[in-house]
């Protein structure tokens, strides 16, 4: 079972800006996706996280987008996640890369 604190620590140490709502929403989203171990709809996941935080899925999406855009100004996602990044980097790609990155780091620890 994946623990929220493990995900939070992995993402915080590699991405930063943990005081933003988008960071907390990203942690919850990554945890939900890793826990499910099946295909998912990012739109539905936004709504699920929104319910967890008593807000809307639209708010979750917007906060994660804002978080990603702030990070883009300071980080090279390709270097952080170890993947090739397109010029038009979307929330879905960011979340998928975050999930892959966290899963990889969790396996390294075990």
C-alpha cells in the first residue's frame, strides 16, 4: 500500500513549491492512480480528488495546471522525470510522468 507521505516526499524533493494547492492535488491524484492499478480517466480523477478536498474537478485541474506552469519556469521536466518532453506539455502528460516517476522511485526504495 502506497502512503501519501512517501509520494509527498518524493514529489517535494524533486519538484518543490509544496505550499501550493496544486501540489496537494497532484499528490492525491498520483496516489489514487497508483492505488487503482488500472486504466483511468483523468477527468474523472479530477472530480474524485475534488470531492476529497471539497472542491470541484475544474478547480483541481486549474490548480495543477497553475502549479505545472510555475514549475516549468524553474525546472526542466525532462531532466526531473527522465523522459522526453514535448513543447506543448499538458496536464495529462505531467500527471502521467509524475505517476511513472513516483512508481519508479518507490521501487528503488524497496
